[in-house]
C-alpha cells in the first residue's frame, strides 16, 4: 500500500506551516465533501466497477498479441496515463527487446504532438504490417488525433493493408466521427463513458488497452484503485490520504502557496508528474466559480526529477518566493540496484565506495526535504513500497479523488475545460474547417519582432 507523510506540511516542523487550529477548522468541511463525492459517484469512480469495460479490453487480448507494435494515437488525457503506465512498469529498453524477451507482448509508441520530425521518427521505426494503431478521442474530433489517424490510415492503404485489421478506436459509445467510421467500416471500437473526462480516464479502456498490450496486470491496477477508493471515502480525515492532500494544499494556498511541485525520485515515475500536471491544471484552473463569479482559481503544477532537479530548481524552491509546496515521490524497493565500487582513496570520493545507488538516491531525497524544512518551505512524501500495477492504481485514484475534493474547496467545476476550447476553435478556423471560417480572434495592433 502507498504511504503518505505529511509531517513537513505542519507547524512546528515548518514555520508558517499548517497549525492545529487551522486543520481542526477545516476537518468538518472535508468530511462533508468526502460524503458528497461518495454519494455523487463521479465517472472516474464508476469505471472501477463497470466490469464490461475491462471485459471489452480482455476480449481483444488474443488478437492484439498477434502483433509486434502498439501505437497510441491521442493527446493529453488520451495518452498521458498510458505513457505513465508504460514508463513505470516496463524496462527503459522495452522497445529494443525481442518479442520473446518481452514475453510475447508488444512494443509501445505514442503519436501525441503533431511535430512532423517526431511523427516521422515513430513511423520510421515500425512496420505497419505488424502494428496495431489505437486511435483515442472521446469526442472523435481532436484535430491532432485525426491528423495522425489519416496519416496512418493512408500508410496502411498504400501498403495494401486492411485498416480494420490494424486499427482500434477508443471513443464515445454513441457519438462522434470515430464512432460513425467504426460502425460504417466495421472497425473495432472501445467505449469511453460519456461523462468521463480524458484526464480522469486512465483506469478506463483509454489506459487499460495499451497497458494490456505491453503485459501490465490490469486487474491488479484496478484492484489497487478500488482499495484506494475505500480509503478515499473514509470520514476520518486523518485516515484518508486524499482528504489530507486536498486539505493541506488548500490551506497552503490560503497562505499564498499556489504552486504544486511534484518531484519523483525515480526516473520510472517521472511521467506520473506529467499525468498529474494535466489533472491539476485542467481541473482546477478555472475563470468562473460554480456561482458564475470571476475567480481565476487554480494551483500551478510543476514537475521536477530527483536528483537531477536538485541541481536546477531547488535553489529557487529554497530561497526564492515562498509560493510552493513540494510533493516528493519516494520508492523504497527498486527492482535493481548497483553497488558503487571503492576505487580511489581520496576522501572526496572514497566515502561513496561500498554504498549502493539506491542509498545515495534516498539520502539525496532526505537532504532536499530537510533543506526545504530548514528554510520553512512545506513538503510531503508519497511513498511507493515498490513500483507495480497495484501501487500505480492506488496513485491514480488518490489523486483523482483529491482533485475532486479540491474542486469542492475552490467552488469550481473540476470536470470541464472551457479554457481549452477557444484555442481549438481558432485552430479549426486557420485550418479552414467548415463552420469556423469566420472565427474572430485577437491580432496584435502593434508587432514587436526582432530578427
């Protein structure tokens, strides 16, 4: 089970931290909001108990494992969760192993950004004859996704391959372009529940199909999320990690700490911080409150990698503006470890000899945490006993539930994203999509350009 250490969020461990009085005052509110979300059963909770969604993924197992490559075509919530699972649960050299070394499972690639150099580099490395393309878009209208879909569709057709034998859609069960194409051309399509937002969709077929393709135990993933959910609905805030995280971040926000840094001390968990950034930013950054008032709410998420960013960001965190909380993500037991040999007698280097890299990494985390505390900067830890599917499932659920609670505390809707839509509409206009030809958008009255 994941563990959480909130010690350095509180007084007297950190001067200017949360006081006992402040926390006792917010506890009844947190209990009420936990009860509300428990009754509401948001879509990210419902998917855990919808057996049909997992069965639909499992039904494709035999077909999928005939292939060698799995390409996720999606962006944002349509790919970040799957990427976090792949990076956390598969070796860094996964795509370079033979199929037998991979246990019969597939290599995985992601077509996300529409950078032509990046897209070309992915397509150069795969043979479409041995590839499944998973096109993921709930709306079925995401421009980047549809551009990549047409590119791979054209590639398949040029090679004389039947698209329906190489493509899986993951989309709305009834609406949208992808659903229409699937029905018209007999392309396999998995469902994204209509009320489930992309950033909350990692435990739906959006994340489960890619995970299954690379050999992740998706049952363990869901079991971990279910066990975490059981703790998320606990009414005793001190026994509820999600309620504790939401309360701590909210109370520090009231003290002016509006930036949330996530700093995994594990390369394998670094992509979790990407997933967290979208979840936090898109859910909590809102112009309007639930009452329709302009509030410009939100907490800004930042990702950092321990130990690397001790040498690039921690100076700012220690001595810059006191506007941040830091969440360290710690791993207790790594799959592998390396002994540092004793080679030189010079005292500047000899102290490292005979120690393990994991020991150095753990002490680096300890040192950074304590240096922040010395400077009265708040932090907390999320502790992974090991990195496996069960623990990842817990992590996703805890943070999704925390985000829902933060929405309650901030009095905003954490499930919509109106601020994303205008940029999409301007793009449609520039790309000459029908219905958006006369889209008005700001142009600078005075240009300032230096060559």
